[in-house]
């Protein structure tokens, strides 16, 4: 069985302890690769290397244009290896190949964006009362600990790595233990593209070891975390000890609001993938459908028909639309919530069963819940599986109230032909990324992040510069 090693300062090495752990393929439940398991000594070495590299300036003092060229070269290499990376992502994360290819393409686009943006990160000149010149500089923060989740391993790694490098930082990536392989390959590609030694490390390990050791290390200047709200709160507490800068992209329970004047067929076709795509394992999943009462029954019929037509199957099958969940535990979580929903009085309109034609792996038929009250746990808590609740509303004001009546505020959608209503509702919903007549709200060029318990800080677009730079103010006296 093939073994994937750590990337330490840009070099592939085994863990100091020699420990490895198996990766299970979600579609089969069987091991398909061994991965080196980083320990505290590996983490300490990685931090020291990253800190020394940053201090010597072999990357941070390289011209921004030169840094950008390396990222652009990496983007080209990612595109050239699209099939290899997509196949790894499909096998390691259970993604249908069509989705895996799209995500590899998105990672390449992110690298390309920051390759072009690197020499456009700039300060200001500011008129001040004293006689002279006031300027600001944007400087890299230092060593960045980037902690990524298992649901979009390559994409979210690129979201963090690319802007951090473009700004001149060194990075240590702690990928999710379940899905580290594509991030290790991305580090290889960056080195091949010309990234100097010492700039990047990738350390697969259990979060309790690697995450805690990284975020509490005094030489870490910045932590960027994507994951659950509970773990994010823990990381925030740990970062407080050293006053370490932190940004958090956490859970969600997005509302998908459908008004009676919407194009119902279009909204249904989009909404199915907005919640069941990636088998529901998406913090942006529109898992609460709020549908105006006058079209509620019609919408449910259309939704059930389109959901029944979804192709649930093996990730490497080109016809598959929905693959397995990441693990047996994640599937059981969805099953437990479905049982809880029925105890609370909800009705399973369809789905929620383990498909007999897929006896191996962690498959689950997408489920639709009706007769749901917004205060039920299934409507309030993030399930992270292929489960959607459909809740009726009467008025625009009620729709906004229901949309906001959760602890999260990451994403959401509004479906209506009325421009004024679309604007009012979009302004009224407390979420960081919204779309109108679309369920696509994540764009390489635009800021991404949440309100409330969905976290803080904005990744993507030029707003991400704020996460990975310090602002220095300098006054030059004219006298």
C-alpha cells in the first residue's frame, strides 16, 4: 500500500516516530493508503524552519512579482494534473468525479488569482496635519498555521495557502486527518513551481495533537481555521494565550428562501444540489428551505421528484451525482438526526435510507423533511449530511425572521422575480454571503465568511489580504 509522507519545509519526510495511519476510502470502507502521522517533534521542527525562513527573508523579501510568478506556475501545474488530483479527491473524500474536477479547477483559479494579485497588495498615502508624508505599508504577519477541513480538502487549502504566500508569509498546513493527500500533492506542486525551501510544511495528524501544538506555539503569528463551531471556539481560546491573530470560518445552517413568484423549476433544480451536493457536507449547504405557503405543496412535489432522480453511486462513475459521506460516523450522525426529527414531529417525505445497491461504503439516500417547525433541532443544528427541512412562511417579514432565527449566519439564497423584495430580503438576512436567484455564492474574486457563530474574517478576493498582513504606519517629517 502506498505511503504519503509529511512535507516538512518543502521536503517529503517520514514522521520522526515512524508512525503512520490508514486512510479509508468512503465508497468502500477499505484502506487505500497509509499516511505519515506528524507528532509534536515534527510540528516543532516545522515551526522552527518556517520561522527561520521568514526571518531570513528568502520568501518575504522576494519581489511580489516573483512570488506571483511562482503561484501562476503552480496554477498551470495543477491544471496539467487535473485528472490525477481529481481522482485522489474522489477516492479520499468520496466526491463524484465531476465535482472533483470542478474543485481542482477552482484551486487552480485561486492560485492564478493570487499570482496576479501578489504585486497589487499595497499601502496608502494619508494627508495628516503635520508637515510631511504619512504612508502605510502592508507587511506579512510571519508564520501562518492553516487548519483545513475534510469536506473540500484541496479547495480550502488553496483558499488559505495562496493569499498567505502572495503576502509573503511562510505556512504550515494541518489538513484534516481524513483527507490529507491532495494538500500534500499541492505542496509538491508549489515546490516544483519554484517555492523556496522552508516556506511550506504539511503535517497530517490528529487535531488534538497537531492543532493544539500549532495554535499555542509562540512563533505562530496567525491561525486560519475552517471547521466546526465547537472546535473554532476552542482554537479561539487557545490563541488568546499568545494574542495570536485568528480567523474562523465555521458552521452554517443556511436558509434558501423561495417566494411564490420565483421560477419554481429553476429554483428546485438549483436547490437540490445546494443542499445535497457533496452529500450535504458543506457549511454553505442550503439545508433550511423556506417556501411561501401558496406554492409550498407544489414545490415539495417538484423537489421530491428531482431528488428521487439523483444518481447516488460510486465516485469514479462518471454518471454519479451524489457520492458517499466521508465516514461511518458521519452517516450515523445523519441517521440519528432523521430519527430525532421524527421524534420531534417531522415527516420524512422521502429518502433517508441506506441504498441496498450500495452495500459497502458510507452511502445515504438524500432526505426531505416536512412538517418542520424552525425551533426543532433538525432546523437549528448543523447536520452536515444529505438532509433538508422544508418550512412554509406567509410574508416577507416572516421569511426574514425565520432565516435569522438560528445561531449561524454564513450563507443563503433568495428566489423571487421582484427586485425590490430581493434587495430588502438580502439586506435583512444576517449572513455573510448571499445569492439571488442562484445558490452559487462562493467566488474566487469575492469575500467569503460569516456572521454570528459562523465565524469572522473574510477569505477570498482581495479582502483576504487583511488576514495575512500587518499594517505599518510611517511618517516622514518634511521639516
